[in-house]
């Protein structure tokens, strides 16, 4: 059986059978009605041969389901282009080693969540000692001086502090995306650095759950990182980018 | 039965060293008060409510008093009450409206101030003790299950949504419900007021939210036949105030660590030490089980290398706790299952550590935290890791088993995640119920050798801390690899040196209730 890249379906135990498993909760008391509702929902989602293999009472009128089904949908894999940060990712120890070897000094990285956005979760996950999901933050890197300014920082303040500390890179976090506030804030920050003639002085990195590399590049950043990013991803990118800039002779 | 053969005289020596460490900083605790201790005293004397700008009245009063707080915030308030013949809340409302200046009161005899203060503090103790009696009587009628108690969290941000999820979890066997606080509340220097429906990654700790959850859990307990314990978080800049609110609303457990805020929230060390002591006296009077936060050490430091720092910190938390009147059965000392699962024999190392904690603190209901650091989006592996954690929990007879969620590190738990976690624990803990009495270890086994190694390293660390001093050890990064100097950190401005006239009417009343009359002057 040949793989047809134009018609990619999930693989259960044979090519393109479309088999998938899912689990979810419905706010219906456990019983035949809830089970039928789960089944109909699965069919509506495009599953053929949907089968509710497990139903459990969660209490308070909620029911849990495990459902198997075969999706009729498929994806044309030849039609996908992905824009992502393509540099190698090194672990913390390697990042420290590379910085020592390539720069012979600590790198300074400053970060903040700008504008009205009060969420520090993103910037904390990348910068704070504790990090996220077992991945230490930049504060933990021996060869990085990390300055986390927290949330609700004015773009002007972030830029001023970055100049004062002579930061190598600036991380701008945006979590709230209501009314496209993140796009406005990020654009404003880039414009500010350009107006001050400082755009080339810093590596600019944007981050947030609803951001990706493509969008960040469009907004004038050097990179963008979304969900699932850890400190080592950001550190590796910054190192690569600084080296690249240096070889282009744009530094100092 | 001792499985590890830990030398009890070594345990007693470590306990002695921990006592020396904590007593070294007692003079610092005694000479200082904090804005939140003073606000907690005002709350104990009956002050509650907010002004027209939603600023809590205890904050209004303490902000208004400024330098005068060094005399104890209640002193001027009691004088004003005597002078105006108004209640404490009426006085505070007048202050809030700018109708009364506590700096311009006519002189009131000190003995009258002290007399009224003691009277109100005694009433407050009665109010707290009524809650203790209520808890005991409910537990007699609705007995709690045997340990390990299954502890799950709710964290929707909306107290009413939390209630539905908590009740569902109780119907599926949860013994303890913890309402996670919204991100950032630990750094607020006031306690929000009223019911709340918006939070991020958790729900605001307010007295009204405590009341709403308490009554809902009491309701569902009547149906299941088991009392349900309610937990909230006192750690942060308002530790003593939140404990007072919890004591009034019959919370059963409080996260109340002596060092967590310093290390993980960058709160000033002196502030935290002063706050933890007073708040733990209130916990003790209210028979609230405290939970300590040693599990967090292992999120920054390596769980194999830093195992002894957890045990050392437990000894320090125990020493502070006992000094504040908490009996061993009210000390939910923390530890965690955080060793890299890819490490060979990781389970044996986890089991060794869990058994060790059990053997060192036989009368305390240890708080055992599930894997978090090595949880990924692989929910299937995560579920398996939680099963191994539950096996270690039942094997080592933990008191408080904080059930792991398979979606840890992704999002706050779905309703179904909590159900799956309870299923996991029920299965493992039923299947291996008596494993502790059935298995012994060879003297040369890894489990026993590792436990002795951790004990020896703990002993070394505690002795070094005693030589160096706790504050210097913390500023040198000995705990959790994080350095926090004593003259820095959040909330520093709220640390005040007491004046010679300082008076806290709750101190003698609490001390007498807890039988601490002899030692209390060493500490506060």
C-alpha cells in the first residue's frame, strides 16, 4: 500500500483507516441519553463507526466518555509550509558552554510582558529560576544574566532598561490577545526601537501562547515562540542569532 | 515498625540542631512586627469589610497609622473605641471617611486599652474555638477515611464553578479539596473581599469564597458520610490574615510554610519569619493542619542531589511549628516524588525517601506531592508516573496524598482529570493496602543505604546552617539553589521594629490557649 501524501489520515492499525481515540466529559447525567449524545457528537465531528467504549459517572450530573471512531477527513501534506525557528536547540549546559566559548562573557537577556497585560506566566516560564515543566529558566543558566521585569511594563521602560543594562536580547511576552492587543503592543515596541535607532543592537524575541515564528517575523521581530517553548529554545536561538549577526559584521 | 532502622537518637539530635537554628533568629522575630500581622490582629478583634474604594478596612487603618503601627495597630483603635464608644468596624469606617484621625486622640488610660483588647481577643478565641468544636462534632458524625487522604485541587477562577467541580470530586472519593489561588495573589499586600468569579489559574482567597466552599462541602459530606477537609493557601504577603479568615470559616488545612515565600516568591525573609510565627499560633488555636512547601525545592534543585535539603527544611519547619504551638499531628510536612523517571531505580530512591520521612516524623500527616517537574504532554506516561507515586504513598503510609493530574504542566485540571486521578489512587491503594506490613528490606538494600545517606547529609547540612545562621544560609543559596538576602525582597517596607509601647492583645490570649505562656516571650 503506497502512502499518498495528498490524503493523510490517522493510522490505527492499517494505513489510512482514520482511527482515533478521544475522551471528554458531557454535562449530562450518566445513562442511555448521555451515551447517545456522546455518540452523536462523535458522528457530528466527522467520525464514522463511532463507538462509546467507556462511560463513567463523574458526579454532579457529569459523565465521562472514551470514544473511538474513524475520521473521514484527511490532510494534503504537500500543501503545508511551516515557518519555525530552525536553529539547533542545545540543553542548558551546552548553551553555557557555547556562550563561554563563543563570547567569553555572560549574555544579558531582558524580558517583560508589555502593555496592560498582567500575565507573567509566559515570561516567568522562560526566565525564572524555576522554569516550566522541569525546564529551568534563563536565571538558572550560568552564562546568562537574566532580567525579568515582570508584567504591565511600558514598552519605553523595557527599552530604557535594556539600554541601561546593555542587553544582548530582549524578550517580549504577550498573553492577552483580546481585540488584538498583542499585535498592537508588539508593533509598538518594534517601532520604538527603530525610532531610537536601536533595532540592530538587540536580538528581539516575541513569545506567547498565540504567537508563532511567522507572525513575529512579520511584526519585525527576529523570532517568535509559542506554546511548548522552554528557556533552552530561546537561549539557543539568541546564541545562534548573535553569532550570525557577528559574522555579518553588524555587531559593534 | 521500623523498615529502615533509622537511629532514633540521631533523629533527636537533628531535632535539637533544628531547634538551635530557629532559636538563633527568635530575637529578630520578637523585635519586629509586620503590617499583615497587625491587620490580622485587627481582624481577630472583629474588623472586616472594605471602604468605598474596595480597600479592606484593616489596610485602611494600618496605612492611616503609618509609624504608629510600631505600637501595635490595635492600640490606637482600642483607644478610639473607648473614646467614641463605637465598634471596631465603625471606628475604621470613620477613619476611611476621613472623619476620625487616630493620631489626634485624647489620652486614654493604658490599662483600659489593654483590658478591652484582651476582652475582644478572648471573644475572638471563643469564635475560633466554636469552629473547632463544630469540626470535631462533624467528624464524629461523618468520620474521615483512613490515610492517605486523597487531596485534589480545583482551580477554575470562579468560586461557583469550583464548587461544582469540588462536589463532583467528593462524590468520587476525594477527602480533601484545595482551592488553588489565582496567579499573583501571594504578592498582593491585601486580601480581596467578597465572592469572586474571575481568576487566572486559580480563584481569589477571600473570606466569602471560603464560606461558599465550606458550606458546599459540608452539604455533600452529609450525603457521602465522610467529612471533607477544605484547604487554602496562606503563603504570601498576607499569611496571618488569611489564616485568621480560615480559622473563622473552619478551613481544615493551610499552606503555611516558614521559608517558601522567601525562596519562591522573593518575599523579605524577616517578614516571612515574623508572619509565619503569628499565623501558626492562629492555626494551632483553630486546629488547622499546616502544609509545608518542601516539594518546591525539587522543582529548581535536583531531586536526587537535594533530597537532604527537603528533610533539613522539614526539621526547620517542624521546629518553628512546634514553637508556635502546633502539635505534631497538625504538621503536614512536605516532600515530593520528583526524581527523573528515566533514572535507573528511581522508584527505589523515591520509596526510600518517602519511608524515611515517615520514620523521622511518625506522628505528622506528611504532605506528599506528585510528580510535576517531569510531567510532559504525554498524558499516558504521566498517568503511569502518578500510579508509581500512589504506590510509594500507600507503601510509606503518607498522611496527605496530593493526587497528580495526568494533564499537569498543560492546563488546570479538567473535571475528568480529577476523576481519573481518584480512580488511579483507589486502584493502587486498594491493591497494595497492606504492603507496608508485608515487605522488609535487606540491610544492604539500596532503599536502606540511601535513607541512611540522606540522614547523614541532612545532619551535615543542619550543622552547617547552625554554624552559619539561617539567614546567611538562605542568602547563600543553600536551599533550592536560590539566594535571598535578609535586607531585600518584597514586603520589606511592611516590616517594622516594635516600639517599647508595643501591644498585641492576641498574643497572651493565644499563648494561654496553646499552653505557651513560658516560651512565648522568646518569640513574639
